[in-house]
C-alpha cells in the first residue's frame, strides 16, 4: 500500500475516497490541517500528498515535502494557482490535478448565486422565518433579456453561457481562445464589461488575470451590474468591489471565492473576531452573497474528483503516463507567459 497524506480533509472527502482508495492500493492518512510549510512535516512517511485549493504548495513548502520523501502531489481540484510548478520540478515532485470533474456543478452554483440575488430569496428566507411576510424591498429583476457577459468559456464558462441562454439572456463572452461554433458572440474584454448587466468570471487565476476586475474595470461597467465569481478570489480587486458596492455602481455580487479566503473558508470561525475588514463589510451588505468556495460541492463532482485523483495516483505508482500531470513549461506556454 502507498501511503498518501491527505491534507485539509473533510467528511465529504472521506465518503468518496474511502470507497476507492483501498482497492487502488492507497492508504489515505486524513489530516484536517491545511498544508503549509509548518504542517508539511505531517507528510513524513507518506509517498505522496493529496491537496486542495487553499493548501500552500509554494517555494517554502515544496522543499520540505521533498525532504520528507514526497514524490507526488495529487491535487483534488482543477485550479493550480497555489502550486509553484517550477519549484516542484526542481525537487523532482510530480504534480497531478483533476482538470474536469463536473463543470455543471460550478456553473449551476453560479446560477444559484445569480437567482438568489436577482430574486432576493436569501432575504425572503430570513423574513418569513421571522413571520415577516412583507414584500417591501424585495423587488427583483428577470434574467431574460439581460446582457450576460461570460469571462472565460472553458468547461465551466460554456456551461454557464448555455444556462444563461436557456433563461433567455443575451450572452456574450471574452476568452483569448474562443470556442468557435458555440453560438456565443465573442467581444473584446473592454466591450464585454461595458455591455454586461451580469458579469460572470470563469477564467483561471494567473499573473495576467490577477485583479482582472480592477478599480479601472469597475469604472467602465454599467451602473447596477451584477458580479459573479465562482473561479478564484484574486480575479477581483476586493477593495475596489467593496467601494463599488457602497457607491451603488455594483448592484449585487455573488462570491464563491475571495482573495483572502485561505484563512477562513472551510473553517467555522463564528466564535472568533474576524480581522479582515473588507470581508466583514462585504458580508454585511444585503446585496452581497458569499459562499465558502463550495461550487464544486455536489455528489457528482465529489465522486468524479475522487475517481480521477485515485486514478492519477494509481498510474503514477504503476509507472504509467499520467495525462493529468502539470508541467511547468507546458503550463507557461498554454497561458502565454514567459
Ligand atoms: P478551463 O481551463 O476549462 O477554462 C478556462 C477558460 O478561461 C479557457 O477557455 C481559457 O482560454 C480562458 N481564459 C484564460 N485566460 C483568460 C482571460 N484572461 N480572460 C478570459 N478568459 C481566459 O477551466 P474550467 O474548468 O472552466 O474552470 C474555470 C475556473 O473555475 C478554474 O480556473 C477554477 O479556478 C474555477 N473553479 C472553481 C471551482 C469552485 O468550486 N468554485 C471549481 C472548479 C473550478
């Protein structure tokens, strides 16, 4: 049996991984800790690490993992912005991911955020529980006929675009690599953010997309624009978003991700003083809906994540080619970075 240190483990992970791992010759050591340079020592005695979105696989953690005998990292997610691939390569650590598990789960979560915000069902829910049946202040808007702008039309973005089209919205998109023949109108980034009533982010976080929605970008948007982010928090300058919520320029925001999420998301911090004032203020607004990076959290997605992660590790230990391997050079070339 190959031993795998499974960081940031939750009960829902165990349900799906326990069903597959033993049969694949893997012994999983479930650790509730997030992986950091300080917790890396918990991996000692394992051959590989299984990590998630907020685990730190940066230049300080990776050399320690190598020192403790870690030969591979199996990311149980699609995004890999938290991994320093060059350092991993330097220390001979192979990195695998789950490029696609259930694009629908993420796209449908973006829809859930959107409909909650446009129909104010989050506020109606708390009102009726208090026996407050007033409709004052709950006037919503239709999606039908609205301009929906999709940034990034990969697996998730294309699904979200189809959902929006199904609701009767006029969908346009920006992607440096358009999907021709998809029936989606592609426009430039500046045109997209000028045109959109609803703007949904579905591109990866890279150095070139960091703060894609910047203070300047918000200035170009329509008054009352609805922002949806189910991709990565740092695609948005959160302080600029907050200022634009306060000024009324942004009509609503549905955020499944937040740029400083690593310290709080996936944890119950309800008994603690929370020092992040930007997040505190975002959470206090009635037109901001924050979920804790849960767009992936469906039965279908969890099952697919476990299947691919286990398969990646099984192939690695068998000395076979792992299609889902991330290689620094290929990733750089694909993202157009030098
Ligand atoms: P994908 O790789 O299939 O598609 C990403 C698309 O973004 C590609 O078409 C790419 O060309 C495009 N892109 C790259 N740079 C761009 C830019 N500057 N502007 C616009 N488009 C750009 O990825 P996916 O599977 O569709 O996932 C999208 C993102 O969703 C991932 O990067 C990940 O960060 C996020 N995600 C979040 C969750 C969650 O639980 N919240 C789950 C899965 C994925």
